[in-house]
C-alpha cells in the first residue's frame, strides 16, 4: 500500500516534517511494510522555509536583521546552487517575535525583510521566492522599502542598479487588497493588536501611500489580489519590485512536481492546525485534495481543531480526523510531544478502520 503524507505545519506546535514523522509511526504501527512517501508542504506561510530546504536540498544563510520592533534577531533564508534564494518574511517581521503585550501595528516595521532581501541580492541571487505570512506588521511594506533605499539608494535610481535584474515571486494565499473594507488593516489588523481606532489610522495611511505612489509611478498595484498580504508587504513587492504573486500552495506543489509524487498512491494524509471552511479557500489541504481527486486517490484530513465538518466532507475528503479527540485529559494539546502522540494514535486508529 502506498501512502503519501502531505501535511502542513500545525502553527505554533509542529513543523510539517514533525507532523509527517508522527503520522508515519502511526501507519507503521498497523502496516509495517507500507510504502510511505513524506512530502513536507507549505502554502507560503509559517514553515515555508524548512519545506523548501528539505525538497530542494538548499543551504541556509543566516543574517542579523531587525525584528518588528527594531531589535536585532538572527534570520535564516535558503539558497540553491542554481542561484535561487528563498525568503520567509516572518523570519524578520513575524508575529512570532512579539509578546502579546508588544503587539502594535502602528509601530511594527517590515525593515528586516528588506535587510534579508538586500543580503540575498548583494550575494548575487537574482531569482528570489518570498513567502508572505505570519507577519506582525501593517506598514504597507514601507519598512522594507526603507531598508532597500538604505542599501541601494532612492527608488528613482533602481532601474540603473542590480534591482532591475531581480526576478521575484511572492507566495501568498491572501487575496485581499491593500486598503478598504477587505484591506490589510480591516481584516488582519485585529490579530496584530490593532484597535478600531488603529485600523482607521492604518487604512487611511494605506490610501494616502497608494495615491502618492500612483502619482510617482503612473500605476497603482494597491487593489491587486494579494496586495494586502502580510500587512501590505505584498503591495510593496508589487509596486516597487514588479514582483509576481502566486498562490503559495499551488506554486510549491508545482515546484516539487507533486502530481508525479502521488502517482500510484492508495491514500493521502493531509492536514493543518485548524480545519474549517477556510481550508477550502486555497490552503494546502484543498490543493492536495483537488490534485488527488483528479487521480481517484482518497484523502484523509487531520487537524488539531475541526469545524464545518460536513462542508469538508462534501468537498471530497474521505474522512476527517481531530487528533485531539484521543488526547489524554489534563495535557496541553499545544505541546509538541502531546501533539505527536495524538497524531500517532489518531493515524493508527484511522488505518485500522
């Protein structure tokens, strides 16, 4: 029996690789001789960097950069032998760098993302993939812009610098525009600590910036799909660096030739930390499901929290597993050891059915 594991990270708990290692143990408890193919996956958010490092056998570079509050942190990015750099923006501007009482999108900056990008460019990497996700900022990418100006001069001169030779693809499954009712501040500001008053300030600032740069450049990318990703960082990449934006899940699965990896599979396990209707809106499990359904392969979805179960089943998942339904009382389900044990037991139980 060929079983494919394509499980996204369980945010704040397990990486994609850790979740798949646990699932493999669960399968082998029941079917020791199963042919198991582990494919660490990502949609461009948290865990993207490690997934790409694994599948591309990339090397890691480390650089000191500013976090959202301009404290120096070590950020990693990956490089390949054929000149590709892979950057996870959250390494610099991620909400993971902030305590709950430090959340303040009026102060948080994406400057560190520009520092990572500048380091990659000055080391000769002209093809760059940037994952947008997990940010603690809502500065429309102006911090990143400041860092690039500091390294390469004013953007008026960029056509005459190495920046004009860079090919950037940004990965995000967020389709929101920069501002407005569905903009970066209104939709994502609250989870970054924004009060209603802050959201109004941030949104008005975004409108002002978009109008300013439309006059300067003669075009406006603020309403493009994904401009509102990572607190408007998507807008900055589109407006200033002519980046292309792609669905993180689709781009990643295409880059690893996912369709060929699942050929001949009898079953696929996919999953994420929390599964609900939003899972069907371009997240990794839904993309895995679409590709598997085209080949008649059954797909099991597992998560640490499950809502909208009927909608998920109607979409085509053969079964839904809430790994915490088997958790022992009194344990912290967010601890990695507990989550691993719960995956092992849940998958073993599923394979026995």
